[in-house]
């Protein structure tokens, strides 16, 4: 998630009686194991049935269709796109990709959108969502604990130290514009009762909106094997975020500058650029497509990832997701291939 990476980045019983029993037991064990694997593409639970669960896991279903079980039907009835109704499109060597029409609530393009993937810093859209929904006054003051700067040295951050103070609004801007991991921890500690409570909030919120194939263990997306999602779940979360004007404001900023105070009361001023090359003008979208903004993410395990809101010439809005590009250049090449499918769509 380094900003600069964007520019390069046996038993003894009678055998006659035992063999059938052993066979049956073995079959049931294998069947159970298959039902718990994370390499499938299915959703078998209803829209809200995971809200009160203490754990979240991928389900095992060989295929998904628009009418599969109750869940996809319920999504469609609520104006949401569903897996299985879109076309496949070769947009590059990726983990997953998808294009979703917001006006029609339709999946336009889908490639492995229910496959388990790592979200990297796209995790931060959930952090922002919770901060906006439950954080209260944007001018409330947040104080950093010793946990805020305590992360791997190569993680993208602005250098928040223990005792530093800034407003929730400032922290949100650093989080979404520059993808600052220390800002994510600062928000988590102050919006939740504590850090762990915030992580619990993230998972409950994901379940509430139907993203039940998602599991978070941190607020920033630095890699953990138990921190995962799907491209479809990211669409659901991003779609929820877009209901808030504050979120739309945050994703449409190319530079952010502000001042805050350190533990001794001294003023610190830090200006940061957006991690989004569309907003920075380094990459142009296809003709007649306007990129409003979104969120980037990069880790070695997740690859280079991007989710954006865009509009075609008819002001029709779309969410596009590209996950697992080999580098920061290819993620935009792949995204532009998706965006070209917006032109003239719905006419």
C-alpha cells in the first residue's frame, strides 16, 4: 500500500460391517469439508441471516444464478445487482473484476466476483462508512494511542504519534485520500468502544448489508490470511457508502492539506496527494466516461486493486471493481477495459 508503488509497485471390528460405515463416514467428512472451503462462488444464506453470527465464512456452491436460493432474489427485489446475470469479459490477468449498473441494479460484467480475495486498502471504505454513520460530529477530536503508529514500517502512513490530536473529519480525509493506515487505526480506536469493538462493528455492518462472504480483522487492509472478501461484497459495501454525501465528497479529492496538533500542542501541517491516478490526472478514462473517485489498494497478496464510481455521458452511474492486477499500471488498463462497457449502456 505504499504510495510510491503506484508509479512502478484403524480399528479391529469385523471388516464386513466396518467398510460400509467407514465409507459413509469418510464421505460425510469430505462433504463437510467441501462445504466449508473458500474456493467456491456461492451465497446460500438469506440477506440478513448472518447478522447475529460470531463468525463469517465462504459457502460452497458450484454455480450462481440470478434466481439462486433466496438471497439473489432478495437482492434484486431491493434494487441490487446480483451474481450470475452479467457477461464475462477478459480485462486482464486478475483475481476478480466486475461492473455494476447502479441505475438498473444490474451486474453488467463479472469475472469471479464471488471468489475469496484479499481486499488490501479497499478495506478502508468500510472504515469510512462506520466513521460516517456512527462517528458523530465530524469536528470531534480524536487522540492517538500507542497502537496508532505501531505497524509494519513499509505501511503507508502520515506519521501520527501517540498523543497527537486531529478531528474525525481530518482523519477521514487522510484515510480516503492518501490511504493512511495510521489514520485507520486512529478512527477505529475512537469510533468503536475500543479497537477490537470497531472490528466487530465492521463485520456486523458487512453482514447487515449482505456482504456475508467478508471477514475483517483490521481497519486498514494490511495483509492477514483471515481478512478477506469478494468483489461482489465490495460492490455491496461501496454501494452502501455512496448513500452518504460525505463519502462521495471524500472520494473526489485529489489533494488534501490540513493542520493538527502533536502531543505537545505543536502544529503539524501535512499535505497529501490522492492515491487514485484518475484523480491525479496520470491516467485518463475512456472517452465519454467520468471517474468520480474511489479507493485504491495494494499488498503483495492482494495485488493492485481499485474500486470506483463513474458516470457515462448520460450521467448513468456505475461501480467498477478490479482486484489483483500485477501492478499499478495494469490495474488502470484493466479498469479502462471495464469502463468502455459503460458507453451507450442502457440506451
